[in-house]
C-alpha cells in the first residue's frame, strides 16, 4: 500500500472545493435515475413518514395541541403544503443535499393566521460554499456562515435569489445577511467540525452513474437484437445466372432490395441465393447477478434496504425483510431524534410558542419568565408498519403484562398520541355503555377467548363513570 497516499484534507475543505459538484450530480441522479429516486423516497418515508408530531407535557396541553394543529395547516410560507409537508421536504433535502435551511417568517396579526408565524425552506444552493472571508471584529465567513470570534454562528449570507433559477429576478450574485436566530440549519454532520452538509448519495454517485450507463448499453443491445434483419447471400452476384431485369425489379429506388415478409408466404430465390438472419449477442446469463451485486453495493453505501431502493421483492422473505427493517429503523431513530427533532422540531416549537404568546393566540401564565415550563414535549415519530402485525401485537401485549413496556410506549411507537387514544377509548366506552352494547373487543366484559368475564360471588361490575368523571379522567391524562 505504499503507493496509496490519500489526502489529509478536512471535510470542510473537500466540501468547499467540490461540494457544489457533488450536489449537482446528486440532484441529477435523483431526477433521472430510478434507483436514486427510489432511495430518496425510501429514506424520506422511513425518516419522516406522515410527520413527527408533538405530545405536550403540561397543564395546557389540550389548548396547545389544538392551536398547534390549527397552525400546522398554515405553517408553509409558500402556501403549498402544511407543516408535515415541510418536514417531508426537509427529509428529501437531507438525503439529496445533506442539508437544508429553515427561515422564520413572522407575520402581521392582520394576516389572519392562527399564529403569526410561517416557515420557509431554503435549499443548500442558496448558501454559497465558496464564500469565505474575514470580517471586522474577529468575525469570519466560512462557506457562507458567519462565525464570531469564539466560533459561534451569528449569521448566514444567502443568495438573494436561487443561483440556478432563471425564472427569478435578474439580481444574481447579490447576497443578504440573515441573523442566525432566524435560521435553522438542519444537517447530519458526519465528522467533527463539519459546518456544511454532504449529499448522502455521495459514496454511491459513481456506482449509480456507471451502472446507469451499463444499463443503457444493455438496453440498446436488446433493442438492436429486436430488430429483425435478414441478408441475402449470393454465390456470384455478377454472373450470367442472374437476370438483370429481375434484379432491378427486386430493388427499390434507394438501392435496398425489397423483401416482403408475410405469414405462410413462400419466396422463390434466384439461383445461388441464400437468406441469413442476423443474430446479435444476448446479454448473457450473468446480467442479473451482476446487477444484484452492484445494487447491494449501492444500498450499503446509502444504508437502505435493497427492497426499498429497487422495489425488488423476489429475494424477500419474512426473516430477511424483518432484519432489514430493524436495521434501517435503528438508523432512522438515531437520525430522527439526533437531527430532525433536535435541529428542527424543538426550535420550531419555541418559535411557535413565542409567536402565539406575543400574538395573543394563547395566554400562558409565566411563559416570559419560565418558557421551559411549556417546552416539555414528547416528539412522536411515524408508526412503523411491520411485516406481521399480529405477531408484533402479541409481543407488545406480553411486554406490557410483564412490565417491560408501558401502554404509553406502545401507543407512541405506533405514531399515535396517547392522550388522543385515551380520550377516544373513554368516549367509546361511554357510548356503548349508554346503549347497553357488549362487544367482543371490550375487555371489561369479555375475555380474550370471547367469553363473558366472571365476577366474584356477591360482587358486581362497577357502574360506568358519569360524563363529568370521564372528562376529568381524560384531562388528568
């Protein structure tokens, strides 16, 4: 290995030199390569799904939850999606570009929003990676990010318009300074000291590009092989055995012999003529095996399951699918809470509460002096859909009965808010009790085997709670 001398450049140096090229190639592949597009959707659906939702832990959680849901529908500054649609866009940008930026957009009270706040997503290209310079007071701009003398981010220097969008105003090359307090930089730093994101497709770009070219060549080979071509061979094309008039008649105006192919037709050849049909080489027996190994290499680079990237379920079975899902979900949980929740969800919740209190949308006692009292939030990722839900449900039941897990944990793992589920159960029990309906699914009256629950001698089933007691219990949860 004496001839192998890899560079010792820091990742920031590499991103400054070739990060824009890697990003352009990544976007090209996602737009044009089916496997890259499939990987993007697989990553985004596992990371974000229908959205990561909050479960407030304070005495005003019902009011906060209702206000959050109303604001979520209005959160997009471009008015094309809701808050969870913005999360999905962030998930795609994390895969394609390795980063994205979220800008806080305060609004006027006269705008008629439930909370005077909206969010704007800015792609990686909006922050120039080649903008590095010294400023006064010990400040320094590094790849578009301004740091103060102690290395704290104080501002971002964005392009005023997207440098690649020709439909925008023609003010290219002009930057605008935005305070860091107004920006969320969502990215997954893979090395210590890294300040900009790198596309997750980076280690697979070469493999996908070369595999795409190989596929195109094989498709062209098959296309050529599908063209039926026949050649007429003659022993002595200039000899006296051929009638010149017949030969002229057999030719069209462009000099190509006219051959008519019809089912069941018998063609009489001239003396000495023979027909040879072209047989181009096929792709061979190793094409599928080579494709499979090349794609597993790509999936390993992307940390995504083979079936999710390719859509190929031929080799899938319960065991290997479950093992692949457990692995990818473990990786996604680390990214969900270490990146999306920490860098996006929690700061957005703080922005939301600030705007709600200042705008008069809600009155939170003591918020100005102690905002952390209202920032206790459990963030619930999307539910995992298992291959065999029956077996997983049985496992949860046993875990709850053994005291290993709580009911709240199981509900949260399925992407539901435990408070909402409890309220639904209370309301449902009240309705069936009022109607004197006994269902097989009601564990208060029916056993797991479908039999009526036995009561000890001299005892009776407790009376149903009054509506007031149900409301008090739901509020307590």
